[in-house]
C-alpha cells in the first residue's frame, strides 16, 4: 500500500512538471516574440497556471505530512529546507541578472520553503488545517485578508520590484498547502493515489514517475535550457 501511494505521488508530481514545462515553453515563445499568446492576461492561460500551482502546492503539503507522519523529523526537515533555500537563492540571483526590473523574490520554491515552516503546527491537526484553509480562502475571496501591507513595508527596504516574473502569494496559496496536509491526515490521499490511473504499469507511467522523482532538478534547469535554445536559434 505504501509503495503504491508513493508511486502515485511521483506520477502526480510528474504530470505537474509536464504541464509546467509546457506553460514555460509557451511563455518563452511569447517572451522571444515568436508567438503572441497573451499569457499574462488571457483568462485561460491564467487558469492553466493556477492549475499547475495547485498541483505543486497540494503535493508539497501531502509530501510534508508523509515525511513527518507522527512527529517532526528535524534533521530531514532541515535538509529539505536548506535545499529549497539554496535553489530559491539561485533563482532569485539568476532572475535578477536576466530581469533586473522584474526579478523573482517569492516564486514557487520561495513559497514552499516559507509555507512548509508555517504549516508545521498543523501537521497533526488535519481538521484544523482543513478549516483554516477554508476560512482563509473565504476571507481572501471577500478581500478581508491579504498581505499587501507586508509588501508595502518590505518593498522600500529590499527594493522589491512592483512586478515580478513569477510570484506566488502566500495568501491564498497557503490554503492549498493546508489542504494537502489535511488530505493525508484524513486519509483522503489513499483514495486518490491508489486509483488505477496512478498505478497502471506502463512505460508512460514509469517515465512520468521518473520526472516526478526529479521534479526539483527539472524545475531548476528547464528554463535556462529553454532560454539558451531560443537565444541560440535567434542568432542563427
């Protein structure tokens, strides 16, 4: 049972990676002015981005709870957070060199790093996590909770850009992280990841599972690779 669940998680994360690569490939096509997709403004493209973010963040919550089923393994947690901090810093520095006026200061990895810390008190309280997620989403929907004040406070201190190449706002996305935690705590994840779709033995699923196991590495290298290819192509 445990092995099937883990394979299902890898496949789920693998599909998220595939969708993300497709999105960024199209984003880069527009950036280099090959095709105009209106990715930043078109509702369908924005919905596609939200789907990808939701998949990554919910599986991050699921993985966090599975990694610490009863009590927090501080050694494992420290290693994971240090890795996220390292790659987050690389992304920030790289984006600053490429886009000095729209550099990434709080992208998906920055979010997962911070949200993982904020989610620790909820790990053994799945119902409270689910209730908090619902209340936060509801409050965000009615514009009664936001962190704009924090941006206004930090912006002059850190010289944060008004617009960023990629930003994942803590509110409301923290709700999705809490949802992932509650899914494991309430054993909902077994119903999802033990489904035939995630456990069918095939070459396709094996490949997608491989992508899921190396999701972080793929995330780090795919954009520099795309940019290099497009820059080389334009110089031909």
